[in-house]
């Protein structure tokens, strides 16, 4: 195990979450010297909406861009910034009106052009331009302008303090594209991107796969100073059906997949495979309320619903025991903002009935709820329906495809309740600005809450994590205590690979998505 | 047409018709008296008996949420019957009049109607249903409408074919010459004599409707949870194929038996009503 | 004959226009703002972005105008870009269409390979074991949901026996043997219903011909049974069979939608279903156009074949 790996692992352990490796059989050589020249085949469920990081809208895009892009600011699994793997060697966030980044020298894009401050300016300007239809645009509203101070110094001028800048630059907006390629390819750039990362996009076949090849001139090194990546070739196969993925893994057609929960038991017991776990890989099930739509404008009725749901039953039947009841808020395990001590609703039928009485509907009522179908969601919704029937609530499920459902609930005021899941958003400001703020896109009711708005603005403007923690705790107290958005189940993400595939312990990024830079198949 | 008493008698002596009618009777009874026949409430979840195979308590086992498969199967028969009757009903209500008008009016009206029928046939009915569901929302009504629309061309073409050939016959020509209005001609002479192939087609169409609803349910279109349909039961069962194959087998067998019943009944009716219609497929091809 | 061909080809156009316009109208009747749908349930509620999308896709113009604009571009081969992936629709469809075509063709071939010999055997040995078994199987196969048959195949050959891969698709170009192995079960599931129908048609057509006088005469003259069957009867019986097989192509491509979903095959059917679910208008439009052309073309060829094979049919009347 290299030094960097050990540090990362210990950091994860110290925070009480993050990656742990469950080796089916013990005994791993103390220092496995990486072998170069291998090929790795991965199967992944979601097709890229686009390979260009700022244009795609699919939740699965990160899997792809993480392999061929670098972030301006990279982060470890707990979302603490990690300059060793970032394009910015250092940064200065002391001035509330500006952010200065000192860029790494000698980095080149895959097309040979230089990565420098001008390139950063081009990228951010492009992101801010409405004509680009950039997905992360809303996260950059604090930015007034970008300045290339010199070749390797870039400065963002801010309209207001930007507390989440480092986290935001670890996500879509911080992935850098080659200005030359963007200009040359126009709309075709979306699927022929050129960046600075360890792999280069060699080929994209729609509906089938994306093939990457090694970036021979990549600047990154592992802990021993060996050049990264180890692999010569990487193929990410788009396989929408998890059953197919498992079959492919067993048949030896692919080397790495996420495991659907129903298969986890089989693979843990199987000595031919290693399994890696990430607790809190996402919020698998949550209740999203529209605070302006009756009867969910009534806080007691919201609390009644939140207390009537028993996540244990759902975890047992739907997740085969492989998920966690949510003990905190919308930022799950491993995020620095995670706080299980905040008072929040939990399963208690007696309390649920009390709240129904307090809410003036002891006899129950009928209500619509929006949901989107999936192997996990549909049975969960059915269980929820049955559990709510126990306190007299008749839930009418309105089923739509996921993007349509999201749009209908948050923009179309379709129903008072949405049964959905959420990606792992460890940066609390993302959720806070997008959901809890009065004008947030994911604030279904657009109800104006001055307390929350004030807290959110304060949190967004503060950079020091220790100062931000208490602010977001207060946010959670309101959001959870008043049942505005209540997560019920945190997911556990499982990845499996045959024993000869090394580097599995480092596969998870801070968003539980895969980094394949340090993987290599051991021959023989 | 053969007179009523010998017809029924003949029908009941045909083993295929007997099987078909018997199965239909069982399914219809299940659909009507579902509440009384189901051993469990379909939403009753027993978390201690998840994904069980056959047992004394649960004759056909339980599903992922501990619900009784037999009860869900019985309730599912309601949707199966509703879809088959509804879809064929739409086909009859729209297709037959269209076919008659097409044949009687002829000319450009005939052309337009037949072109529209062609256009409908081009669409796989599955995609029509998916598109309709996107526009109108997922529901029983949408599925019935979509499958009904898919049924219309067949009934229209058959009616038109029959009407066209019947027109040539003397007694119809005589009626027309005598000044009987076209409507009456249609009512009195053409329609009653066209019934044979139409009856056969509607019976077969009902089987087709059940198959299509199952396919739609499998890809997630149409009736939504928690209402159980045989198609959605298969959809939920498939990922668990290894863990509990019973769940994937049972609804399929139910669909198979019901559709078989419709098909055998249709075959028997066809043989009885007009043996020359055995080449019904070629009749379809010729239009 | 030439007049007939021309007339049929001309009849395509209104059918095609009708179909594509209906779909166009249907997709736009879907509730919701298409511009917002294109932007996705995203973070940006920016009016500026929405306005630029509306301009780019002419969403602010009336429906018939939008349709004509689309038609104009489609005729020159530009089917626009997918609203979900921004890739050219023509590219997306092209790849998927090839996959579905392979699957459909394989299914059709398997279906023919099973049904024609079975139908012949059934007719020749009428009333005896091959006929009884064959007809029973055929009757059963038609009543069975094709995708359920597929699930049972997966259960037997994949889960229990492990002989065949049960999911996914390999391009023929990449590895022909593996490609066929992957496609065997789906093609079988897809073709089974057609096989049953064609088998019965083959049987009844052959029986009809065998009963005809001139066949009896030929037999009386002493020609061997097999010669009689193969030489005379079959040729005449094939006519309705070919027609049915042509119709079955349409059914096979329709069934592909579910089979592709079941076996995880990235084909047109799957693409269309997903596109409708995701409100991806341009893909739906382009896909319907391609499918309609394909089906109409198949119908046309079938009719032509029918006319060629049986000169007694006169289409100009």
C-alpha cells in the first residue's frame, strides 16, 4: 500500500465513513508493484448525457468525465480539498470578494495545448454564457468575472462571498476543457471532449460504450512517483440493466461493476471477488414535501407521515438489509456536515397518530404523491403506501419517468409529496441553495422562510468548515424538525471486481462515483 | 346462420370451445368476485415471509414484499378482462361502422378511411400505447384506448371486405333497387351476414389485448402500482428470477391459459360458423 | 405492373405524412413546456437559456409550421439532435436500427427455419403424431407472451444450465460467434410467435393444395409422394405463406420493443420507448419516420413478391 493510499484510508477511517475494503480472502502483498499496460472493462448503468462535463445533464456523467478530466480543486472522499491531485496547486479564499487560484505548471490538454489561466477563464466564461446551456451554471452565480492575472494565476471576482467555492470546483464546473478543441468542434465537442486527465476519450459508441486510452503525458504521479495511470486502455460499457452487469462480471466480460443490492450477499461470499463499500453513497429514499400544497402545508400532518414510515421494513424487503436508516439530514455519512444528533422524525406510530390529531385529521385523508419507477423505488412506494394506510392516509401514486417526475413536482406543483432519491451532495450549500432557500429550484412550494434564507446565506458566505458546521446544524434543525425534506434511507454503494483487479480500495470518489486512475489488472 | 339451439349444441360438443368457455367462465368469475375469492388482501405485506415458494399459507408463494401471489393473480384477472373487453369494444364500436361506411360509400371516402387504417397498422401497437401514455398519463383507460385503436383496422377491413362481397349478392341489390336506404341495407342485410368473421376476430382480438397489456405492463406502461396486473407482476418478478422463479412463472402461465382459451374458442367458432374462413390469415393478406 | 408499383409508391407519401404528423402532434400535446423539458429538471431556471432554446428549436411557432420545418430538414437527412443527449438523431437511430435489424432478421430466419419444415411435416403427416404435436405446440406458442417465453428461456439456459449468455449485445463485426450466442435466446423469443403462425399457415395452405384435383391426378399417375409434394404443391402453397411471412416481419419488429428491454439489447425499440418516456421529441419523430418507412417498404416488397409469384392477381383492376 503506498503512502498516499494509507493516508487516504486512515482519513476515511478517522471520519467514521468512506471506503472500506471487504476482502473475501485475507492476504494481500505488502507492496503490490503496479503493472502497466493493462486493460480494464467496466460496466455502468447510465449513458453519458454528454461527455463534455458542463453540458451533460445526466447524473451518470461524472463517471465518464472523472476519467479524462482533472478538477481545478480535487477533493478526497470526505470532500476536503486535496491539492496534490488538483489542477490548482494552491488557492487563496481569504478575500470575500475574490478567489485566487495558483495553477499547476506544465499541464497540457490532450491535444497538446497548454493548460493555463487563459484556459480557465475560457472555461468559466463559457459556463456562465447562457447560450452554452451549462448545467452547473446556477452554482456559479456568485461569480462576477474571471481574470487571467498571469500565465498560472487566475482570479475570480465575486459578487458576494462564495463559501462553497472549493467544493463547487471539485464538481462539474471545475472540470476543464481545451479551449482550442471547444472552438474547433462546436456542438460536436459534446462527445469528443479534450481535457487534461489521466485518460483520453478514444471512442464513443452511443448506447454501447466509451473507450479511453492512456494519456501518455499525464502530470499525475502515485505515492511512489510512478506515472499515472497504470492502464493502457479503459472501456466503460453502458449496460442499463444491473442484471446484465452482474452476468457480464460473472462471465468475465467486464472487470468492475456496481453491485445491485440483491447480489451483494452472493459476492461477499464468493472468494473470487473483492467488494468495496461506500456507506452513504446517496440518499436512497426521502420524502420531499411541497410546503405550499395542502395538506402538506400543515406541519403536523407532515410530521405524522414522517413518523409513520418504518425504514427497517423497507430496508429488509427492498434492500435485502443492505442500506442504512437515515440518522441525519440530506448530507449523509462521511460528509463533514453530517450530524446524527439533530432531532428528527423516526418511526413511531403512536406519535404519528398524535400528529394526525394535532393536524386536525384524525380520521385520515387522501393525497397524491409523485414517484418514478425503478426496481427499488416501486416496491418502496408500495410499502410506504401500506404504512401510511395504517394511520388512515390513502396515497395515490402518480408515476412518471424520473426527469418528468422531478420537473412536475418541483416546477409543476403536481402533488404535495414526492417519493424520490438523491445523489450524494456532501457540500451542504448545494442542497441548501437548491432546495431549502425560498427561491431554490428544488423548493417545491417556494415558501419564503426568512430564518432559513438567513442561515443559508451565512453558510454560503463562510469558507471555514468549522464555522460552517454549526450553521448547517441549525439548518437541519429546521428542515428536519419541521419535516420539510426528510431523508429516510441512506444507500450503501457496493463495487465488485475479480480478485486480480487491484486498486478497488481507491475506486470511490467523494460522490461515490468511480475513479479508475489507480486501477490495474494483475496478470498471472 | 345456423339456428340458435343447434349452434350452441354444436359449440358445446367441440372440445376446444368447451375449454375456452370453461376457462373464460373461471376468469370472469375471478374478476367479478375477486374480493370474495382472494385469500389475502393484495396489499397485505408479511415481512417475515418474503419471496417464499409454495406453502400451506400461500398456495402460490409470496413476492418481494410478502404479498400473496395467488391473491394478486386473482385481482389481476380484473385488469385482464377489463382490457380485453374494453379494447375490443372500442374496435367494434369504431371499426365496424368505419368498414361499413367505407364499403357502402366507396370512392374517396373509402380511400381516406383505408389510408388511415393503413397508417394505424404501421405502428406497433406497443409504441402507440407508450406515446398515448406519455400524452394522457399512465392508466387503465389509456391502455384500453391504445389497444382499441390497434384493433380498429382489423375489424374495419373485415367488415369492409364482407360488405363489398355481400353487395354483389342478389338480395342486397334487390333491396337497393327497391329504394331501401343505405342505412337499412346495412342494418338488415349486410351486418347480420357479416357476423361470422367479426365474431371470430373479436374473440381473437381479446386474446391479443391480454398479450399486449402484459407486454405494456412489463415495460412499465399502463396500469400503475399498487394495482396488480399480470404484466407488472412479471416486471417486478424478473430481477428476482434467480431468487424466486415462481414469481416469473405463475403470471405467465395465467396469461397463457387465458389467451389460449380465447384462441381456441375463436378457432372453434370459426370452424363452426364458416369453415371457409379457415384461411382468415389469407383474408387479412388480401386486403 | 409498372403502374401498380408507381401507384403504391405514391400512396406511401400520404401515409408517411399522416403518421409523422400524428406523432408530432401527440408529442407536443404532452403537457409541459418543451423548452423546459429540453433543459431538463436542472438547476437553471434561467429565462435567457429558455428563450434561446425556444428560438433554436422554433418552439414559439405554431404546430403546423414546426412540423413543416421538421419535414423540410428531415427530407434532406437532418433529423435534428436528441434533446436528452444532444447527439444527432440520425446517428443515434442509425446504430440502434442496425442492432434491431440484426435481431429481427435472425428472429425471422429462425422462425422460417422452424415453421416451414414443421408446417410441411404437419400437412404431409396429417392427423398423425407430427401433426398433432406440431399443431399443439403452434397453438400454444401463439397464446404465450413472447417475452415470457424469453424469461423462461433465460431461466433454463442462463440461470439453471448456464449454457448461453442471457443479456447484452455483441456486434457481429466484433466477434461473430459470441454475437450469435448472445442473440440466440432473444431471437428465439422474438420469433416464436411468428413461427407458430407461419407453421399453421404453411400447413393449411399445403393441405388445400394437396386436396386439389390435379395433384390427385399426378399421384394417380404414379409420381412418388415426395416429388408430388415438393414439385407441385409447395410452389403453389408458398404464396399465402410468403404473404404471411411478410406480415410477420412487421410483428417481429413490433415485438422487438419488449424483447430488447428484456435482454438488454440496445436496439431501436428500446430507444423509442426511452425517448417517449423522456419526452425526447426529436428522437421520437426521427424514429417513427424511420420505422414507418421500414414497415411500408416491407409491405411493398411483400405485395410485389405476391404479385410476381401469382400472375393471376391483377392489381391494376
